[in-house]
C-alpha cells in the first residue's frame, strides 16, 4: 500500500470514527432532552386531570363519568394514570388500552407528596417509566383506601429506539459529511505527499549523478526544513563526489611516476640492459626508494581516510605543551640545519591539554615539515604557544614566499600545493587538520604573499594551568 493510499485511508477512518462518536453523543444528549420533554408534557396533562378528580369530591361528576373521562385521556395520550396513597401504593390505575397489562411497581413512586414532582420508576419486569406526580387533597372514594397523589407515566424510550429514529437523518448527514471530508482529505493528503514525491524525484536524480537540481523550499516549516536539509545534503554529496574524482586523479598521478620508474628499472634488470654491477645496484636502489615513497603515500592516504571516517579513536591523557613542542623541534632540527633554516621555539605560560601525544606530535611535525620545505636557506621557522581563554594556541610561522589570499581556503586539501598545482606533497596539512578536529580543536592558515605563512592550532586546554 502506497503512502498516499495509507494517508487517505487514515483520514477516512478518522472521519468515520468521529461520525460514530457524534452519533453516540447525540443519542445520549437526546435521551436526556427527550426525557425532560416527556416529563414536562406529563406535568401539563396532570394539572387538568387533577381538577377532574377534585370535581368528584365536589359532586360535580360521578365516579363512572370520571373513570370514563380518564380512560379516554389515557388512550388519547398513551399514558398510564395512577392514583396512589401516601405510602406510594397504587389504589387505581388506568392503562392507555385494554391490551396493556397492569403496572407492577417495585420502587420509585413518590410518597407523602406535597408539591408536583417528576421522576422515574421501574416495574417488576424491568421497564423504566417516566412520570409526573401531582398532589391531591385526600378524598374518599369508593375505593377501599384513600388517595392523595395523581401520577401520569409513560415508558422511557430506549437508546436504540432513539438511534433507530435518528438513523435516516444521521445517515444522510454522515454521508454528506464523509463526502466533503474525503474531498478535503484528498487535497490535504496531496499537499503532504507532493513534497515527498519531490524528495523522491530529487533522490533519484542524485543517484543518476544530477546534483544541481534543487528542491524548492516552501511552507510548512517542516517541509521547508526537509527541503533545505536535502539541498544541503545534495551539495555535500556533490562536493564529496568532486573530491573523490580529484582524489582518484591525484592518486593516479602520484602513483604513476613511481610505478613507471619501478617498471622501467625492473625491465632493465630482466632484459639485461643493466649489464654491469653498478647499473644493477642503481636500478635496485631506485626501485627500493620509489617503492618506499609509494608505500608512504598509500599509508598516509589510508590514515587520512580512517580519520575522515571517524575510525581513529583518541587515547586522551594530559599532554604538556612545552614538552611536546620541544620534542618536535628536536626531531626536525637536523632537517632544518641541512637546509640552512633557523628553527626556534618560544614558550609561553605552561599549560596542559587532554590528547594523544603521538597524534599531536604528528600534527606539529607535519606543520614543521611543511614550513621547513617552504622556507629558503637563511630563513627561519618559529614555533610558539600561548593561552587564549580556555584554549591553547600553537603557531608555526615560516619566512617563505607566503600563500596568495585566494588559495588559503585550499591549503588543507589533499595534494594541494600553494602554487595551485596538485602535487604529491599535500597530505601533511590535510592530516594535521583531521588530528586537530579529532581533539575538538581547529587549525587555520594566515599569510600574505612575500611575508611567509603562519599556521595556528587551537586546542581546548585542561583544567590545570601553572606558571613557570
């Protein structure tokens, strides 16, 4: 069953349930309203009948004429007329026709009545009667007892009877309401599933590689947010696909050179071109170096992929920033010395951060390696740290050629070189950024052409600060 059908069916069931509840509620309300009308009608009939009973005392009518008149009124109005004594015992009753059995009351008749009243009583057969009672002046009749109350009663209409009497108008009203509701439900359901159809269509286009088609953002708010988030997702998928294409192109380009070298020198060894020992050793050395470089690139790519997919877990421990920076500068001092670059470290107030020493060493090491490679002989690279609020800032500054402003946002991408040409030396900064993000930190680059570059790492500090 489609979502559209389910939605329409749900609306239909809701309407039917509501109509059923309305019918039941109307039956209950009409039951009470009908009982009140019946009691008021009985009360209005009791007053003139009580006058006729009193006329018997005054000698204005005979008992025969009175009973004949009461029988006529009982049949005409389909009511039971009861005369009771002060104890609620029936002295005389008149049924609306000869076919009606005499009422055997079990409880509910009024006693010692002083003013008109209304109510219900139940017979021995379980039938409930509505009545209106009117007090009489105690009169003597031919009956063996004395009567002081006149009661007019009719059987209470049952709920099913009321329901049956209302079935035709309720059915007509229900069918009309259902028809109108279904038409409205159709258009409302359409307004619900139409945005879903747009999302489905857009998802199918994305699956086919069409990333530029956007879903219109419109009300209601929930659908607008869905469309906005879907469009954002489409942009990210597009960006991810572009990065994947660049990545494949970069990997193909980067591995092509060492593979070509390895293949060429291996062929020389096979076909005997490398005939003397020195040539064979040179070929073997180049094959080994290129294999090592290729292995290093593959390892870096795999590590970066694991970081970006969240597979790397950080083993947090307190890390002394001064100890970390001193260790990193010691490791890269020889590389700087060989290139003629001055490497220095400036410490600020001591601070500790929570992180993994090895990963943080790799982060700083990648920045130092990048800085030394881009600094000409005679230049300098400076490493410093400082405390900025709840963060520790580590900066690596070089005196190289700098980075053009339009390229600053790309320096952390894979295989990106500041000249704008993709090369094989672009993984270090990408890995550094992922390590900073894994430590809940950030890394930014600042530079002006010809004035060197500065990379700033901001990491949340631990709760322990201490001065030198």
